[in-house]
C-alpha cells in the first residue's frame, strides 16, 4: 500500500477557489485577499483563476492572515504549488511572517531567474540561504517545500522534489515568531518593504499552501511533488484588456500595452504582411523594473494584437535588462533584433546584442533566439551610457547608430558603425558635429538615435533626418530633437543643414523616445512614447503606465519638414457627428456643444489670427492654440498658464497665407494636435468628468471646414465564427 505523505499531521491548507459570488475565497477561517484594483473602476472586478489556482498580479493582489496558527510551531514544514510568470529585481514574496528589525519570523522570497531564498530569525539574528541545486521554472508548475528541523538544527529547501540547499544552525534553536500579519504572495519585512506598497509581490499562480506541524521526512518531501500539477502555463492567457473598459483615462486607439508598464515603443519592422512593434515592458507591475521586450503585430499600424514577450532577461548576457533597440530583415531575408544588453556586473554595463527570429508557419515571429555574446562592446563615449542601437541596410553594407555622449564637448551624440555581416563591426566615431553650447537642451547623452530618409513632393529622397531623445538634460525636460542633413554612406558622414536642433513636438516633454522605419511604400514613419505624466501612486492605482503616440509620417514640402499621423489612423473613424463648411465660430460651437465624447477625431480649417481649441474634462482643461501674428503654437492649462514648450524663433511655426488647419485626436487622456502638418502638440488631460467637451475660441473670422468623428478602439477582443475581428 502506497504511503501518503504527512497523513494526520496537516495543520492547515490554504486553497483558492471561485465561490458563488465569483470572488476569491481561501480555505483559512481568518483571511483577507487584498485586491487593490477591485475598487478602482475596473470592468472585471473578479479574480482570475486557472486550474483551481489564483492569479497574483505581481503588485496589487496578496493574501493576508493573522498567522496565529504559525506561532505555535517549533518543527514545521510548508509546501506550495505555484507557477511564476515573471520576476522583479527586488524579489517576490511567496510567504512572509517576518520582522527584519526584530530579527523574528520566517519568509520565502523568489528572486530573479527562479532562485528561492529562505530566511528565519530567532530574535538575535537572521539566517538566510538560497537555492543551489535546482531553481523554479518560469511559466511552469513548481512544487516548493521548506522543512524546518529544530532538533537536528537544519532547514531544507526542496524545489520540484529535489533538495536544493540546506541551512544549518544551532540544534534545538526555535524560530521566534513576531506578532505581525502573515502574507501569502507578498514579502513584508516591516522595514523597506513595508513602506513600498507594490514591492515584494508575487506574479503568477498559487494553487495552495499547506503547513504541517512537524518536520516531514525526506521521502515525504519528495512525494509531495507527485501531487503538483505538471505542464506549462502561458502568460499570454492572462493579458486581458477587458479589465480596463471602464477606465476613462486609458487610451483606446493609441498603441498601448495590455496592462502594467510600457515605455519606448521601438524596433518597428515589416515582414511578410505584418508590422511588428516592440516596447519596453515590465509584466510584473506598472513601474520600471526588470525591463524586457513586449511585442505586438498589425496589418496597418493601427489595429494591434498582443504576442508573448520577444526578449526576456537571461544570464549571463543581459541579466539586468533587455533595453531598447531596432530590427531589420537582413540581406538573406532573416528578421533580426539588435538591442541593449544590460549587465551591471560589468563596466561598462551596456553592450549591443543580437537575436534572430524563428519564422513559423504563421509568419508572426513569435520566437527569437539570442546570440550568446554581444556583437558590439563600448569603446567610445560616456562609459556606461551606450544604448539603443539603430541598424539599417544601405549599399551592401549594414550601418548602426548607438546613443551615448561625447566626453570632449559634453554633449550627447551617436556612434556610427558599419559591417558586412552583422557580426563584425567597424567604429567610425561620432556621427554628428554640432556646438553643444548652442544646443544644451539636447542633453549630455542621446537615447534612441534614428536616421531616416526624407522624400519631397516628387517622391525623391532629398535629405535625411537624425532624430534622438535628449537625456541627462540640465534644467529642462526630456524632448525629441532632430537635425536635417545629408547622409553620405560612402564617406560615413552626416552633414547637418542647421545649427539649432529641431523640436518635433511642443507639448513639453510628453512626446519622447523616437523609433522609425521605412514602410514598404516608402514612407518614413516614427513611433514614440507618450509620457503618462502621472505620479507613481496614480499609476499603481490605475494598473498601467504610459502608451505610444500615434505613428507619424515625416516628409518634405517646399523644402521644410512636415509631419502627420499615418493616414491609416483615419480608418478608425466610425461615425461622423459633424460635417459643416463656411460657418462662423459661434455656429461651430453651437454644434460642438451638443456633443460630448472621449475618443474623437476633429478637423478644423479656418481663417483666424488666433484660434484656441479647448478640451474640458470636469475640473481640468487643456487649450491648444495658434497665434498667427507670433507664429506660435502652444498649450495652456485650466488657469490659462502657458505650459507648452517654446524656445524662441527656432520653434515658430509659419504658415504664411494658408488658412489655419488643425487635426485633433482625442483619446481619453491623450490629446494630439497637428498644425498644418508642420508641428504637433502632445499633452495629457486627466480630469473627473464623465466625458470631454470641445469648443473653439479666439479671433476667428470664418470656419471653412469642421469635421467631427467618433473613433473606434484599435484592439481586437474576440473573433466571430466567420473570422471577422470585433473591436471593443
């Protein structure tokens, strides 16, 4: 007869299940499941389950218990069945009943790459040790068992039935138990981790926790593994955009991650009918931590579908971050990624790494394989500031820009490399020559350098634009700047046309982080990050942070730089509300006053010396204006205070005798305005109204044209039986 492990000595088992109210319930009699997002206007206010396991979201869900049943223990064993879906840099609590300052209690902490740390205190000192022989498997079921043997004087850690490590201590030494709360799915030590709400939370599934009032035998610890489920669990199954349906601040038709953290959309790529965009992702929480590559695909750069992570941090290449980069299809037709590999155990800690796609039957590039070693190490620029490679093909050569700074003049710059095979790279020094004293706003370091061709009205390439994001800026906000110039691939030279850097957007630090590609039809398209402009606690309560700006086309007209959102975005116009011509401003406002909405497209063309486009959201208001006499495009807050970016003459927008033409995109908290396709303003407007109100003001002689459309969301939620995609 098969022996059953620990029969008759089970003290308590905490399991999770869906009760009749579709809430989470635990097997303990004294319990509380904390769910921060449950009270913040989310559509899905139930917990997420899979195979009788509760999904802990990585920052806002944990289980609390008074822990009185633990405090009577001397010899004990505790066992878990879990699936880790991600890790954080600071560590994720599996269980804690612990007070570090008093050196009391017991905890189990999950660290990066599946390492497990166990710690316990006797009131005088803390004993801690980590897994060695085996670690947790990410996205898979794991059994974790800890056995505390007071009499023998050791503590054992089993992972998936393997004795991973043992910590010895004085025989007969007990754990001293603190009079604090016990946590499942969160580490709290009543020091650092008690002050940081989101820190120390587990991200993944927990099926159960079982506590035994004895130190179980080795064979029993191994046998416990037989009861653990097997198989893998995909994080993709928990990317549920539906939970944000009621969030009236979160954009619906802009590029945005399914939740949590997003910054810098980058590495746009077109391959066999699909556009790919990647982004800096923390799947753990809406904060910057353990950055990896999120991945989306689209047929048109408008309607996006989420895919699993493309790149994840790994030892030894990039343990501290897979940071931004670019993508291309090489001359053999192989899609490749170039990215910044972060490794803080080295100095400089940033290098350029490369990965190649496995092209599956669906051609969606879901799997990427990294080269084991960096392809470029830093030898030039500010040490430790070397990132965001941009790679392209030209004249049988590959070229690469890497953002850094020039130690000699103190300003940011991009290092130029060339290669014949993508593996061996020759350095050609800094790309740009400019006077930093006349351009101090561009910062000491450049991030995300991009070099794109610009076409004129005839469709010919007339020049190039060098874009970059200013970093380490003194007494100024981070912005996206650029230089127009002539790129000579033979001479490896870029000759700029003007002294002062161009500023693309006048929203004062909302439009940042450029990346770009040339589309199959020859357009130079730029993606950007739209900064959330929220405090950390606001992002925590919202469950998401930041989104992308609309993809924009850059081109030349009459020798001047022009920009506009890609025309594909207009396919999201669902219902026309207003279409009027040759009316007064008063008539326009009469029609606009009958409509309220949060996702709209508006175009206004008129004769005006000064025109203001106001967006009111409860107690908040943002006003984008153009003053023709001063050639100034700007932004005002609710009190009429200037908040837009304006350096002086270099930021003036001259339209001559043209009528004022504004394209206005409102997407919940996002506002983007494009003036005569010459300059843009990107701002945030968080308010407490139920819907936004729009009106015109200023010295307007006549409105030649007024269009107002409702915009539909850009993300597919389900497919019907005929395969047609329905959008939320």
